[in-house]
C-alpha cells in the first residue's frame, strides 16, 4: 500500500477506505489492475480502522438502535474520527478537496458514467459500513454522497468499495496494457455491451473464429464488432437499448441496423 506523508500531489489519485476489515480491502491492491496502478503510483490506497478511535477497552464501534429492532448500528464518533484521519492520509498525497462516499444499498446506482466521474476525483474517501448501518447523524454531517453497486445486501461495504476501486483503477492513464482497452469496454463509448472476442487457435473443438476477424480488413472488422455489440445488447439488455434510444445516443445507422436485426428474428 502507498503510505501517506510523501507530499501533496505525490500520486495521481488517492483513495482512503474507512473499514473494520482493512486486510480485506488491502487485498484488492495485491494483484491485477489495481496492483499495477499502485506500483505505477497513479493510485494510492490507504485504510483506516474506526476501532483505532474508540475509547473503551473493548474497542466498541456499534450499539443497539434507538427505537428497538434487530441488529446493531455503527457509532458516529469512531467513524467521525476515522474519516478525519482518512482525509488527512489523502491530503498528504493530493491537494484536491476530498469527496466522502458512503457505500450503501440506499445510494445512487454505480454505472460506467459514475465510475468515470469518480476517476476524475483525485481525493476519495470510501466509508464501508457494517451491521444494520451507520448512525444517520454521521451520514448527515460527514457524507457527501452515497453509492450502491446493486440492489442487494452484502455483509458490509468492503466488497462494494473494492468494486469501486477496481473500476476506478481501470480508468487511470497508463494502468491497462493497451491505451484503448478502457475505451472499448462494455458501456464505454457507444454505451453498448462489448462484442465477442476470439484468440488462438483458429479452430477449437469444431468452433471456428469468424472469417471477418482474419480478413485483415480493419473497416470490415470494426463494422462487424459494432454490429455484434448491437445484437448482444439488444438480446441481453433490451432496457439498455431503450435508454440509448430515449437519450438519442444511437445513430440513425444504428437504429436502422437494429430494425434489420429485429426483422430477421
């Protein structure tokens, strides 16, 4: 993990995660794309444990909810101090003002556009809750926005934070092996799902690579890939096609091609 104290703007993007399980979050930086981003120092990742800011011998970070009900609620005070420390860690690395995000199923839905927006935020603090949630007063006083990775419930916010970190890392310059890789991902650029991909050998168990991909005609390959992306999106995510049409993000040619595809089915 990158450590604080290297001086402002010592790295590209600084992310600090407030979590009761720092070893879980740190795992996302041990390999793969996020690990490469850390090695290249275009990303810094630090963790802060709220238990380090408790005052009792049991290091208590939760208590019963007012009004009764099942489960426990994370206390505001340890989280408050942990957020302050997380901001200090990032401030030692970047000069930009922090954005504090609570990862929560109640937040706005994470999508590609939001990932790109978050990647442009150089100072990010992610707060990972546990139990039944965190004290609402902490959310009101310290949280800038809430983000959800989907309409389901996890045991805690750590996995959601790791998803956000990995998605951001892919958007940072110099991290991926090819500079166009992120731009050609699903949801990037045209907003369509990605096209099918093939590698060696040409024939695998009787299944052959489409001839157009071996033709050497780059324009034909581009058109084939775009058509396949349109077909795949229409079949697998019709709602996404509808939103692209409503947002006028499909060209006249795409709309005509889509109509031809639908007519042949």
